[in-house]
């Protein structure tokens, strides 16, 4: 007996609607896009961190090179201090102190800081309670320096009186142009005067009078700057072996114009290569007074020196993509030179 066979059924492949297939494709593309963005961002961050680490390493290496150059500058000054005088024919005064290093180079420029007017010599002056018949000597000398440089008569008190108020330790304004706490408190941003010695010449930019508002004032201040310096002492003494001849007005000002700048410049131009051996050698080059005139006023002599104690080393380092400028203030004592201040240079240094 033959049993009836069951009919066979063929299973057809399931077919998803076209709409569901489109959504799945969009989801896949979206996931791929997100993964690509994350990968790109991660790669960028990694590259950034690598570059940052490289920059940090280069600047750190530049810093150590700069300290090495500073040590070299101290060595040059230590060698010069063994001579009886400090003069421009010594190795430290060489303008081409450049040294190659791997990936760049470095240069050293050393300047004597005792061939200028030390503004901190004014720090011992306080505002007088009553008007004195004569101004203090240091104030008269700075006033004379401004006159020697052809300052506008009205600009002289505008520069000197706020400077004296910045340096003195009282809160009384000096003269008619002096300013103290109330003036600086009204500025934006507000600050207070130091009421003490200047630590750096760049501090002048904070002092009323040295913030020029006109081109003529700015030009004069720029012309005045090479004649000024700030030393950690109230001593005012100039090394005639390193003073440039064109800065003879400085000595004329210290003599209170009793000796002409032209005569001083002529004497400095006759300076031997290894400098003067004594003050009298310089003094003998000044023209003698005319017949019947009094002898040259020797009030200038206490401000003259043949040696120097303070120097400024400007060090530049280029190391691959890094560039660093270091200003090191060096003091030469009987023991050995030492660095007492460091400052990093900027666009205006």
C-alpha cells in the first residue's frame, strides 16, 4: 500500500524591506565616520604632545646652554680682574663672542655697567620738608645731564621729580611735578611706587614722566637710556677706560658743566688701547685753563674710576627651533665674579 507523499515546501530567502537596509547602511557609515574623527583627533593630540615635548626639551637645553655661556662670561671677567684696570682691550669686551653648538649657536655680549649714571645713587634723597636754597648734588648732576642732552626745559622736572618720588621712602610729592601713591592708585591697573631702589632700567616705564605721550618725549627718553643704569648700590662712579667717547656729556654733567663735554670727548679719544693707568693720565689730556683762569675743578675726580665692579651679559642661544635671550647681571668682587640677577629677554628686551 502506497502512502500519499507530503508536498515539499521550498524555503525562500527572507527579504528585508529596502527601508531597513538603508538605515543599516547609514548606521555603518556613521560609526565609520565617528571612528575616523576619533582617530584623527587622537592622532592630532599625539602629534601636538610630541611637538610640545620636543619644544620643552629644546628650550630646556637652550636654558642650560645659556647658563654655560654665563659661566664663560664670568670666567672672562675673572681673568680681566687680575689686571690692575678694566679696559676695552680685554677679552670680555670683544663684540664677536660667538660659539657654535649642535643645532645652532650662542653669542655673548658683555657691557660695563659703570660707564653710566647710576639712578640708585638718588635713592638716599628724601623730599625736603622746606625748600632748600640748593638742590642735592646728585640731583643737580642728573639735571645737568638732561641739559647736556638738550632736554626741553619743561621736561626736566617732569622726569626728575617723579623719579625721586619713586626712589625715596616717603609719600610726599617732590616739587610741582612729583607724584606719589594717590597718582598711581588712580591708574588702571593701579599700582604703588617702589619707594626704594630700582631693580632694572625697564622699571622706568612705570614712572610718571618716563611714560611718553608725544614723539619728541619718546625720542628724548630713547636718547637718554644709554646714559642710565641701575646698580645695587648708591655709589656713583664712572670707569673712564670703558666710557665711549661720544658719551662725554656724562662726565661733563658730573662736573656740573665746569668741564666742557667737547674737552672730555677729545681726551677720551686719545685714550690708549689698554686704557689709562691712573686718573692723572686722563686729567693731563684735558686742555689747561686760559691764562689767569682758575685751574680745572677737581670735583669730578672722585667720580672717576679705572676699574669696574658691575657688568651686564646679554646671552643669545639658538638651538634648533628654540631661541632664548638671557640677561645676567654679574658682580666682580675680590673673591670671584657672581651672578646677582637674571632676566629673560622679550620683544622689547
